[in-house]
C-alpha cells in the first residue's frame, strides 16, 4: 500500500467519527429547540440523524479531510420567538445551545463505558478516539465567544451592566473568531481536553 493510500485511509477513518459526532451535535440542537416549542429546524428537515442534512461541504468535509484542525457543521436554524413561556427567548436559546456540547459529552461517556466493558481491538481504538474527539468538540463549543454555543450560555447569565458591551460583541462574529484565534495562540486550549480525556480513559482502563 502506497504512503498516499495509507494517508487517505487514515484521514477517512478519522473523518467518519467526526462526521457522526457533528451530526449528533446539530441534531441535539434541533431536538432541544423542538422540545422547547420551536419547530423551525424540524420544518427544514434538520431534526434528523442523517449527516447529509447537517454537514457543511467545506467545514465538515474538505478541511477535516485535508487534516486541518478546524471545521464546522451547518448551524441549526432557531427562532426564539417560538419558545414556550414568552420572554425574550434567552433561556430557550441557552438550553438549545447547551444541548450540542452536552450531546458530545454523552457520546464521550458512552464510548468510555464501552471501553470499560472490555471493548478492545479496532473498535476499542475507535471508542478511545471518540472520547477525545467529543470532549474536544464539547470544550471548544463551550468557549464563550460568538458564534460558539458558549456565547449563548453567557448571553443568558450576562448581568445588565455588561449587556450593551456583550450585545455588541455578540453581533460581531468576526471579532469573536479573531479573539478565538488570539486565545489559541496565547493559551494551550487543548490542555483541559487532554487532562479530562486521560482521566476518562484511565478510568475505562481500570
């Protein structure tokens, strides 16, 4: 087998669990929104575990297959005005946003439980990869910068005196991305993921 063929197979093998994890993440957003009274995602066919309705050709396919450590799926459409209970919709948006990272935590825990039950060989390697991958997705998406899910959680808890500044920042997606890039250069964002993954995988191996 040529080095190029080996590289392609390795990239595809790493991409498949990423595509499935991103699909569950976006489905969780749609499921939470529907449960809170907003049918927007469901009406557009996004309340589905079919990867084709969630994956972005560039962010979910091309960049990951090229081996770049960046990527994204198609955002789930949400209309806060449809949430039950009235109000400004911030509480519903918080839960809808949190559902995505929580689904990745659930996938990581499920993979760890499979390892703890004795799964080994190639399936065991896949489960170990799923643990690290999904903890990475959960941590990254919980960063409090727009347009990441963590920004919706911060939006709900933001005190009134900081609201004007936060509303301005929330509207500046480009600024949020620049801050994320700057943060990644200044701080080892992977450290919490590596530490948590080591603890979870160590528990599964005991």
